[in-house]
C-alpha cells in the first residue's frame, strides 16, 4: 500500500545545511588570480595587485576558521591566498630582473661611450688600397 505525502511536504535534507560563503572570499580569489596573471604575462606588474589577494585571502581564512558555522567559501579564500603569494613572489622576481636588465643596459652604454675607435677612416682606406 503506497501512501502519497500530504501537500506541502518537504523531505528532510541530508546532512547539515552549508553556511553561506564569506562575502570577501571570491574577491580574494579574483585579486590573487589577476595578480598572478599580471605577474606572468606583464613582466611583474602583478606585484602591485597580488599582495592584496594574499592579505585578503589570509584574513578571510582566519575569519572563516574562527566561525565555521557562519561562513563558508574557505576554498576560494585559500585560492586567493595561494595565488596572491605566488604572484607576489613571481612579480618581485620579475621586477628584480627588469631592474638588473636596466642597470646592465645603462652600464653598457657608459662602457661603449668611453671606448675610442681603434680604426680611423685613413687606416681603413690604406688597408683597402693595399689589397687592390
């Protein structure tokens, strides 16, 4: 004998309901990803964005860990923390590379400016005329 449930009957959900995600978890993830992308593709410019994802991700993870029943979204905050950290490190290394490259170019320009040419126009003409 099968009975039909009464109108408006809702079965009990399995497990516990999930808490809503932290309002800043997604923004931490976005800042970390953007910072990492800019560090890789734009020669270290992401070093100005990635630390915000790193710091915000760490703060949001601490808030979620302090009250796990009130907030969810720890994985998004952790992704922002990790990508922000990697973007900061990679961006700093890229900035150091570009600074070293610029110093190298400036030093080479000064070295080339101080070197006197060893051959003159007259010596080149004498060398060419002797071969004819």
